[in-house]
């Protein structure tokens, strides 16, 4: 799993391969994302990525802003 990720812009996750769980930290819950699915995360929403499948996952992360400003804290 990842550390907590916070982006100053809206973020889209697209799953190309495998599956992913994405958990938000401010109450929206946990989402299971499978291939060809897209999940929208609002700006400044702390979230974490999990892969509990035991298989490799490949995801694309996209947003309308500077990725240099993304804050990721390790666990």
C-alpha cells in the first residue's frame, strides 16, 4: 500500500491492469477499481492506494495541475 497522497488538484486514476483499492481519509470510504475503470479524487483529498489482489497492477494517474506539488507521506 502507499503512503498518504494529497494533491492540490483533482486526480483521476485509471486502472490498465489488475485491480486497486483506493481509500479516502475524510469519510468518502474505500473504492475497488478494476481494469478500464476511472476513479475521481477531489483536490486536497488525502487518500491511499492498496493492492490486495496478489497480482501486479498498473494504473495511470492524471490531473490538471503540477504533479511536483503532490504531497506523499510514507507509512
